[in-house]
C-alpha cells in the first residue's frame, strides 16, 4: 500500500513573522492608528490594567449602578415635570 503525500501551500502574507530588525512598537505607527492615538489617554489604560479582573468588574459594576441611578433620576424628574403641567 502506497502512502499518500499531502502537500501544504504556505501563503507568505498569512504567516506571522518577526521582523529581522527589532523596532519598538511605539516607533511603527499605522497612519490610522496614529490619528486616533493622539486622543487616547494611555495612563488610564495602564492604571486599569494594573487591576485584577475582579477589581475591573467591580469598577464596571459601580459605573453601571451610577448610570442606572442617573437614568432613574431622569425618569422621576420627567414624571415630576409632567405632573406639574395643567
């Protein structure tokens, strides 16, 4: 019985390769990323990444609770305004 030979085609652009020269990531800037990068406060991202996933979830939960409280306050305010009108 003869074994079947399987050939694989390797497409160069789909293989992640390390460049021969190590260029720091902050030096290689895609023009689109560079346009958005100037508007991002990286200190907030760094501080958030220092937290554990549990701490990040608790902070997110507190944020959602604040949003819900603000939403409820808006609903009550609109009800108060509507009940005041003749």
